[in-house]
C-alpha cells in the first residue's frame, strides 16, 4: 500500500528553511525556473541543463553561480574543488533515474562541509505509474522515476548515514546527514549497485517492504523545532542586504 506524503509542500519547507538558516554554500541540481532557490540567502551554485528563470533569482545572495549544464558535466568541471567550496546544504532534484541521482549524491557528498545535509527529492512515490523509467511514456502528472531506490541503496551500502524522510507534499524530501566526504563505498561499487537496482521496479521490490523501511517525519514539526537537522551546517552572521547605489 502506497503512503502519500501529505505534509507541508516542499517548496514552502525550503523557503522557510532558507529564511531561518544561512549556509556558507548551497548547491541545487535541477532548478529550471529557479523558484526553489530564489529565496536562498546563502552563496549559491545552481545547475540545470535548461533554465527558464523569469523571476529574480539573485535576491539577497552574496554570490550566485549558474551552470546551464548537466550535473555530470558540472561535477566533471571541478568547479567546486577548484574554488575551495564546501557545501553546507544541497538539494538534488535532477534527472529522475537512479543512476543519475546516485552519481549526483556521490559527487555532492565529496564536496560537503562538516555537518552538511543533502536533500533528495521525489523519493517517495504514491503510485506505480509515476515510477516508470520509460522516458517515452511519462505520466501526465507527477513523475518520480525510480529514484526511490536511493533509500534502500543508502540503507544497505551506507548504514553510517542518517536518513530522515520528511512528509513534504507531494513526493517526500529525504534529508541525508552524517555525511563522509572521504567515503569511496558508493563510487567503488557503483557498477554493481546500478546493475542490481536498475532493472528492479517497485512492484517487484515490494511496495509494503519499501514503506516499512522508514517512517515519515513531520516537516512542520521540524520547522517548529527550529530546523535542528540543519543547524549543524548553518553559519552565524547576517544575510546580505543589497543597497542600491544609483538612482
């Protein structure tokens, strides 16, 4: 039986999180309109192969680096390491196929600062149709693809990580903390993991087995408690307040 996340909309959760917490660096993969990172006040790196930003995406950010590229090409560029960037928070919402999100997670973890958190979107589907890998037959509504597999993959291969599944509408928000930028477990076993999981659908894996493997946590309660999951990654100080210097 599917359990549909019914808590706070994820866009609202992200906005409230960024209003409450300041991070040295924030990364977002899969941005498109920029609406999800527009409220961010931290130094930001945004990656998407096809931007359609028609709103003010700069706001109070002291720096914004926009890369119109695939995430693979972005990470291969070495931009983060070359500039000494350590990420406090990252939101991964790129291609909804397990092998892509797994690579994005591996590359992002390698660049995280101590106490950093990675957010994974669309890992809690509420119907079988939305989990398809067939790009020629995508559903008319929400499409999560098969990135739900990141939950059992991380549970099995990285039990050292802490996974907190927030009940954000409509397809959940997985907070991964306790990160280890030095870990090579996923990279060294990437081919084996993809070979094992890419051909498995949720029905074969077991819907009940999947939902029994975690408990959804209230996003509203996380906010009311002051975002304790994210405080270790936040930094002290005031956000930039841009001041116009010309009429």
